[in-house]
C-alpha cells in the first residue's frame, strides 16, 4: 500500500495532522518560521502549537495592541516602560499564536479574545479566554528564547509534559 501526501496529512482548519490509520503513536506536530529561524514541535497523545517571531523594531504598537490585545492586556502593556514594549509585544503575540495553533484554529479565533501573560511578574500561560474560562486549565505554556532577537512559545494540552530540545 502506498500512501499519498493527501492520505498522510489531512487538514483540519488549515492545520495538517497525521491520519490515525498511519499514526499508532498518536503523534501531533506543528511548525513555525520567521526570518531565518524555523522551529518544529512534536508531541505524543496531545495537541501542540509552536510559534516564533523575529523581533522587528518597526512595529506600530499602537495599532497592533488595539487589535490583538484583550481589554485586560492592553492597560498592562501600556503601563510597562517603553523599553520593554518590543520584547513584551512579541512574547504576547507568540503565546497567543501558539495557543491558537494548538487548538487547530489559527487566526480564525480572534487574538483579542485570549489574554496571556503581559508582565514578567506573571507566570506564562492563559489567564482568560473570552466565553471559555475552563480553557485556561487545559493548556500549558512555555516561553522560548531560541536565538537573540527572537521570541517564541510552545503550548500543549495537559499539564504533565516536559519540554526537550533537539
């Protein structure tokens, strides 16, 4: 029997996954890239999402924060010293994007409906999802610092997993 790419990688909401018929280990995966860096995430028996962004200083934070930050996050962001805006913006962006990728929805779910850690004093992760408060306990977040000038995050379902880099 020969598998075609279509058999091996069906698409759900734009996120490829392995068909259960050829995936007895129940592996899931996700990929991200930005500028010159790519990251791959692989998990067993759980959903996974990963995101990386090259921190670009030319971002118009005023416009972006008003569109993608929740009403809880925006005041926290603007209360930070201006020198922390770039790092914080990309940290929040990657946490949100990794979460939505783990859910398999991508950007069809509004980013401003997800509230994540804004200040370094908060633990990483979701602290609020509009209309779905139970979601925050279903996921574990880890921030990634893969290379100077990049922000990243990985999100997986459940609480009982360890992160390993290869």
